[in-house]
C-alpha cells in the first residue's frame, strides 16, 4: 500500500487597489489554487474570526450542564491536539485546538487558562475508575515529560529567533544600513509640537512664492495654504505654513486624505472624536455592510453600537532598487485591534450575523503616507537643497511605480508601547549604496498601529552634517 506524505502548503496574499485580495495557495511543487476575495468577503472573514476568538470563553464562569443518569454529551467532530503557547502581549496565552482537519486558535488571559486547567482536571477525575493508580501515575509522568520536551523546544525556538533578530540588527548597524534617527514628533503626548516657519511656495509642485495660490477667479492669490504634516482629521496638529498651492491642496486633502479618512478610517475617527477644527459634529449613525437575517444588506447603525475594528496592512520593507510594475502591492499580513465590539447586541437588536470592515484603499493610504513623509522632511530640512525628493509624482499624480518606496520595518524591529496617538520620525538609511532620507511613521501608536517606512528621497547633505544631526538628537 502506497503511503502519502502531506506536503506543506504556502499561502500568498496580494492586496489590490480596489480593496480586494488575491489569495494563491502553493504546494512545494506548484500553485494548487487561486481565488480573489472581495472587500465584503474579506471583512466578513475578519469579523467571523474576531467573533469566534472574542467570545470563546465568555461562558467559562457558568456551571457545567447537569446530565441525567446514563446521559452523555456527544460531539459530532472530535477535538484533538490541544496546544498552548505564549504571545508577545503580557498575561496573554494562545490555545490551538484541532477540530477535525482544521485548527482553531483562541487568545485567553492567564486567569482564563488556569480556570480551563482546573475544569479539565475536575472533569477527568473519576473516583469509580478501574484504572490502576500505577498506570495513572505513569501516564502523568509521560505527559509531564512530553510537555517538558515541547516547552524546551519552544524556548529554544524563541532563543534562536531572538538571536537571529539581534544579529541582524547588529549587522545592520555595522554595515551602515540601520535607520539613524535625528528627529521625532509625538502627537497626543506630552512632547511639544514644533512651530515651523512659512515656506512661501508649494512643497509639491514647486510653485514659487511670486505665483498665485490659485488661478481661479475669485480666489486669493496669496498666501499659500498651510499643510498639516499628519492630517488634521486624525488629530494632526503639526503644520507647515504657506506650503501648498490650491491644486496640490485639493489633491492631498480632498482626494488622498479625503478617501482614506472618509472611508477606511471613518468609523475610527468617529469613535475617537477626531475631526478638523471648525467642522460639524460627527454623524449619529454609520453605514455597515452586513448579513442581516441571512441577507447581504447595508444597514445604518448608531455610532455608540457600531463595531470599531481597527485594521492595518503590513508591508515588506521598502525597495529602492526597482520600480513597482504591478497595480497592487505585496502584503505580509494584517494587524487588528478591537476597540469596540458587541456581536451579541448586533445579532439580537439588528439581526446582524456577520459584517464587513471598512474598505482598504492601498494606493490612497500609501499616497497619504508619502505625503506625511515628504511634508515632514520639508518642514525639518527645507523643501529643497537637503534632499532630492522621490515621491512628488506619486503624491500629486498617483505614479504607482513609486509604491515600492513605502514599506514596513525590518523583521528584527519590535514595536514599543506608546502613549502617543501618532509618532513620526526622520532619519537616514543606506539603501543600494546611497544614503536616503527616510520617514518612519506610526499612526495610532497607542492602539498598536503598524509602523511604515517611507523613502522620501536621496540625502544631499555631507556626511559630517548628517552625523551632526544624529549625534545632536541622541544628546538632546
């Protein structure tokens, strides 16, 4: 009889600009499946996973069901291979249970894990058992030895990963490829926001100060518009005065920021009460694409009951060696933070069994990151002379070839806890033999937001000047 060995599979995700996601499944030899998930399907999948993990242990404190004599609970699918591991969060564990041919993971606290262990121990104890005590002790010792071996393997894997991460970080510093930071702004914390001098020309199209702010009849000729480094609609307070003409202001504000803030981050902004100064009150209801009583619908839900699930895509590090040749962008994964979710209330009150999270516009989000990085560099170093910009055509005209200049952190970088709403850093980093000016951006840092690296342009400063900035920043 021929024995077959299971071939490990690999899954690749590719996010597209319309919010859909291409999924490709490979065996060791070839691609075995490909499918495209729409925005609604991706959102429904995320919400179902969150609902499953979030409410897995909500009934843990209830008494066990009382069974009559001779009755027993039957499970149509057996649960096997219970595994327990740790996460990067303190006092948090993960439980993985094999159910049939699938594996389901649950995040639990230390207290919930201890309660689970007590319940399992109490359920397994039977005073009327005919099994000899010696056998029970032998099985207990065997289980302990197996658990100890698995624990040692986990500790060894963690030690190897830590060593590899630190070795890569050390080599990055020695080879000069590390990110050398010299400027930091933390919004929503005790750090003061710097005040910048007026530029007097457009930092995007380089329209000079003697040119008018707008060519349209009836609009002012001067001064140029102020440019918020982080969008004001998400709490950005750092501003670069007289830095944008009307055309570029409409592109970066109404088009790019308007698309991201008005769609992807709309519910989050309402929940955190973030808006532009002088704007009206937030809406009382928000539309939600959901399955209502088994029918795909769009329903208006009051903001106080609206599910706030914060998701951000994770990108590979920037690549300055080639231009992006595709309409999409490679994605390493996604981070999700649940700020507010009451699935029982949604089901009971509105008949919502599943719902889709907000559509993710990858191109516009990357253009917003590019705009933040470029305006921050222009504010700190001046719009010209200190660096050769690389993102202007992408910011203003949407040139997709520059999307590879926006990416994520290296694999060895670990995000640190923060009390700031947003964090932006500016530094130098050597890539492909050249020193580049790089902005490190972390939006919604206090809610574990993802970190993004934006290659603003090639540095034109002398090595002495660059090292002077880095050393001064470390001293101060």
